[in-house]
C-alpha cells in the first residue's frame, strides 16, 4: 500500500461515516453535547458538583420510564423526573446531620431503584432498558431540534449568569457580603445541569451523561488555570472525543453511548496520568496550593 | 404470604442479606459519618467491568470485581487521603463513568452471550451462591472487628482532622483501611443488590437512623437491624414481583427513609411548640463575630 | 529566661512561592498568655499551622518545648457528631496507646480529670452538640489537656460566647497559664487582648510584639488593620516593629 492510498483510505474512514442522515444527526447532537457539556462542566468541576451531575440523570430514570410507558415524549418525562429528583435532594439536604453527598446518594438510589422496577417489570415493553445506555443513532430530526433549543437556553443562561457564577464559585462568603445570594446561584446551576442532562440523556443514556458533563471540563482543568481558555479547551475536548467516540462506534460496531463516554473518560485519564507523572518528576505536587484552610 | 421463603434460592438470598447486614450496617454508619457516600457508590459501580470480564472469561465473579474495586480504592483513595474534596469527587465521577462504559462495551460487544447486564447492575436472586454467603460472612466479621479496633481513630479524624493530627492520631493507615473495607463490602453486596444500587444497603439505612440517635453505638446497632429488616422485606417483594432484589430493596429503603425524616420533622415541631427549641444550643456558633 | 516554651526567629511560611507570613520572631515563656491580633488573612492561621508542625517554615528557625495542641472553633459539622463530651476528650488519649487497644481505665480517668479541670465533670455524658458554646470550648480545651500539651493554641475562643461564658473562659485561661502553660489566643477583640501578658500583631508579617500597654498604640493597630485608613507613614510602621522586635 503506498502512502497516497493509505492517506486516502484514512480520509475515507474519517469522511465516509457522515454520508448517512443518521450519522449527520448524531454528529449534530454530539456538537450540541460538546458545547453544553464543556461550558457547564467548568462550573460543575470548579464548584465541586460532580456528584450531582453524576446522580441527577440516574434520579430522573423513573420519569423517563414513565414517559415511555405512557407514550409521552421522553423529554417531558425526563423533565418531570428531574424536577422531582431535584426537589427531593433539596428537601433531604435540609435534614440536619446529613451531608450533601449522603442526601444525593439516598435520593438517587431510591429513584433509580424505582425506575429499574418499572423498566424491568414483566408488563413493560421491551426497549425501555435502552434508556440506560442511550441511542444517539436513533435520533429523529425533532429530537435534535429540541436538543438544539435546550442547548441555546443553557448557553444564554450561562452568558447571563457568568459574573454571579464566577463570584460565587470563587468565594462564597465574599459573594454573600457583596450582596449576591449564593443559594440562588446554586439553584440556577442545578437547574442548568438538569436542562443539560435532558440534552444528553437521549443520546448518551442514563449511565453516561456524567461523562460529557464532567470529563471534558475536568481534563481542561488539569491543563490550565484561567477560566476563559479552560472553557474553550473543555468544549474542544468534548467535541473531539464525541466525534472520536462516534467514529469508534461506527468502525468497531460498538455501543455508541458507551463509546463516546469511554473515549471522553480515556482522554481525561491519560491527561491526568501525564499531569501526575510530570508533577512527580518536577517534585512539585499540585497539592499544597489547595490545602489552605483559611 | 411467607410462601416465597420456602424456595431454596430465596432462602439463600435470605441468608445473604442477613449476613451482609452486619458489615454493611456497621460500615454504613462510617460512610455517612465520614462523608464517603459518593466513594461507596463509585467503588461499587466500578466493579461492573470486572464482573463482565469474569463472566466472559469464566473465572470467579467476585475476584474480577475485587480486582477492579481495589484499583479504584487505590487511585481515588490516595486523593481522598489528601483531604481534597473537589478533585476527589471529580476523579470518582470519571472513574465511575469510565468503568460503566468499559463494562457496557465489554458486555455488548465482546462477550454478548456470557453476561446478563441487568442482573449485574441490579442484582438477582438467582445468582446468589454458597460462595457469596461465605464472602458476606467473612466481610461482615472483618468490618465489625476493624470497627471495634479502629473506630476511635475514624471517629477522631472525622470529628476534627487537623486537631486530631496535632493530638498525634495518624490518619493515613486507618483511613486507607476504611476505604478498603468499603470496597470489600461493595463487592460482597454485588450479587444481591447489583453494582449500581449498592447504596441501598450501604448508605440509606444509616442515613435513615441518623436523625434519631446521639451516640455511635446505638446508631450502629439500629442500622444493622434496619439493614437486615429492609433486606428481608425487599427480598420478599422481589420474590413476589419477580423484580431484581436491588431495585426492591432500594425502593423500600427510600420509602422508610422518607417516613423517618417526616416523622422526625413532625416530632421536632411538636417539641418546639411544647418547650424550648432543641436547636437553641446550636445557634451561638452561627452567630459569629467577636464577642 | 529559663523556661521558654516557644522560640521563633525570623520565621516565614506560605502555601506557594509568596509567603503568607514572614519575619515572625518572638519568644514565649511558660505562663504567658499571648493575644494574636490581625485581620482575616493576616497570617494567624498560618502561624498556628507552623507552630503545630502542619506547615514547615520556609525561612528562620522554630523551637517548641513539649507538645502543642490546638483548640479549634466548633464548626457546624462537629455539632452534628454523635459523641458525648467524654468521647471527645477521649480522642486526646488515642495517640498514647497502640492501635489495637481501646481506651483503658487509666484513659477514662484521665479524660474525667481533664473534664473536671475545665469544670465540666457533671456534663461528661452530654451530647457535644447540645452543650453551650462556652462549654464546647472547654471540652476542646480538656481534649488538649489530656495530652498534657504545654503550648495551647486557641482559635478565636470567644467567638459567639455570651458574657457569662466568656468570663468563665477568662478564668480558665488564667488558670491554665498559672499551671505553667503557654497560650496563644487568636482574637479580633483588641480590648480583650489588653488583659493578657503579651500581644503579637500580624498582617502578613509581624507588625509588633510586646506587652499590651506599650504595644497597642494607634500606630501599631493602624499597621495591623490597614495603615492606609489612618495615613500612618511608612517610617512610623517600621519604628514600631524595631522597637518591639525582641520581646
């Protein structure tokens, strides 16, 4: 095989998949995912909300299954499920002596159990358990349009909230004394995570939403400390690993949601390992900078 | 009504949840007290690819699960020991999702015939074996012994990390063991409740009891009892409805938790109306400022 | 001075290349009650961490006699802990025994004695979070006492206390110092600081150290809490530091 033929076949492998409408819609969806996940993810990672981002999609599961059983649009069911889950987590977090992680854990485990019961009960039509793993290749034009609208909402909200998010994430007490209300900003961020989850869930499935919402931003955080470049980097990483996952799934015939999630997380782990090795070599662990307690 | 319990495989399930409840209950208290809920969820979910590999290649499931759980405990645990909350949760989320993705890829594309993804993720009464009973028993004994020996240290470090270090309590070893035990308990709960719903026995019962107790020992005993009760109840439901036991136990535990929290809120309101509020002692610390 | 428990000479420390605190030089004798004054971020926490050995000094030398213990502020999370006052004090005995051994009779006796020493013998079985703010402070002091620490660091112990509790804490502090301990007390309250033996003023560096009567001048306070407001000249500040450098 000559070089020219090799290049041509590689190019073909990269371009060929996008000729079908299914893959074009999937590509569009992945771009939307990358934009929301990358930008919102920065606030999730910087605000220490990874567990919320991981658990919310699980907690909305009964809503999704309910919608599938009743024949309603999945987005509607998911929205109701998320609303209930968020309210429950907020309610449980008010119990004194239980920390945030414990309340999230309690709510998501019970809700996820409920969804599983509904999905796996003998009366449920087959295919509902697909909701766990997502199906980016089964999207309709309508699905993509809804995802685009939701993405636009998230991006606009992030633009408007930017100063408040920055002030609150950087220094809660300072923000409070400056007249901002961190609680309100927290709620807004959780609502945005919920909306982004709706964008992701149909394509990636319940189990893998956290990959897009957390991994690209976490990777970017390892590489840079400034907010602006980190956000751009996160979006870039999300787009590249999304497209990479799609190509992998197309050529290797693997499950799509898992492939995208796998590639995204793999990128994070490689970068984290590299950063760790570099940190050890230069003898300056990243630890001390952050151990300041006040 | 008790008919399901006469079936041999349900009886085995019964023994499994009873044996588990000792370890899971005692450790659940430490998980809630030390804020390890996300870690517990992560380590349990991370065992999934190990289980799939074991089923596909034909070696013992718990072995594969344990191997992955240990890797998880080592990577995340080292960061957790540095008391670095933000990065710890991000890494946990990443390893968790990565493990799930690897598991699904393995299950759907490499060993499509060898595995039943649902039973691995949500537990199954049919897969509980004698070996699982032995594992559950051993892990429970290990947890109870470790809790008796190291409990004071886990408590002191959780109460006041900096203070206890200056008092000469070294956190490293005992805390690493705590993380290791969480991984062990997570592995031992797999066959009954599956890798996604482990918190149903590891976190929820301890959180349910929490509002009602003021001492560690009572908390542990009540949690063990509640874990056992909910396990038996969930198992019965599972046998009756033919649903995965992990899901029934999770739903049951969630319902009991909601009842407990509501009852506590009503109880507190009545006491507040009757006498001086119980929380009065807590206010000075919030008031802040110089005297 | 024969019984110096704490001796710092040109100590500087920080979390990265820039030092959060520098030029700290003072000596503390047994029985000294030293107020540590300064704005938030002025270096009080950094100083405590250096003395505790949590943070190594980047410059200068530090010498500590005997054990050091900190009496932290009671944070919200600690109020929720399912422990009794006795349990908290027993935490101070853990390091004194091998890991496989639980508290023995001697440990329990020591804990009871320490609680009695802070005047809480009758509240040993009370839940920690249900004690009053002043009582919680004293329980944490007892936890430090059971270790027989000679240097005690108190982090804003008066925060949130009412007058009665504060008066009782005053007595306790005097008693502890009288028994030959050195106490470093971080505080915001300049009036309180006047009642003690020495004052250490920090604002990123040591502004002043010495007896309150001569140290707590307008210039020093301006240098500690923001000189710009009072327009104190740069020279004035330096003069204050030089005068009390070897206190």
